[in-house]
C-alpha cells in the first residue's frame, strides 16, 4: 500500500495562522528592542566620553541629548537619565516602560532598564 506525503489543508491553515501571529508580534516588538539598543549605545558612549570626565550634570545631559537627537530616540529624554559617579567613573542609568498594542485590547508591556556601568 502506498501512503501520500505532504501537508494537508488543515495543517497549512494552522501553520499560516501561527506564522501570521509570530510575524505580527515580531513587527510590533522589534522596533522597541532596536530603540533600547540605541539608548544603551548612546548612554554608554556618553559615559565613556573623556571630555565629560569632570563635567557637570547639565553638560552630561546636553551631550546625551545630542546623541539622542542623532539616533532619533524618543523613549528616554535627557531628563529621564540618572547620572552618578562610582569609583571615579561616570555612570548613567535609565529605566522606562513601553506598552506595545498588538490587536484589539491585547498589549505587551516591557520594562527596559540599562546602565553604562561595566558588568
């Protein structure tokens, strides 16, 4: 007896629905993760800037604001960052919450936080 091999119509439909849901979530969430990476990069480059070693808080915020404008960061402004010194090193920290609507009344909520401290 010979058996047919392949995907049935039901299997194709279920696979398509799963693929569509994964694609939707990816398209909604990926930009938020990319922006988190941009914020982390801007914070670390601001903290490692040698010209800001003995700078005031206002100067550090202004430097971050310039990097923020260049990278088009919208979630974390210069007023949202926390600036401290630990062991003579400039440490910049941030934390924020992002709500990503998926469809209808379903949303994902992410709590992002980061720091320029070496770990």
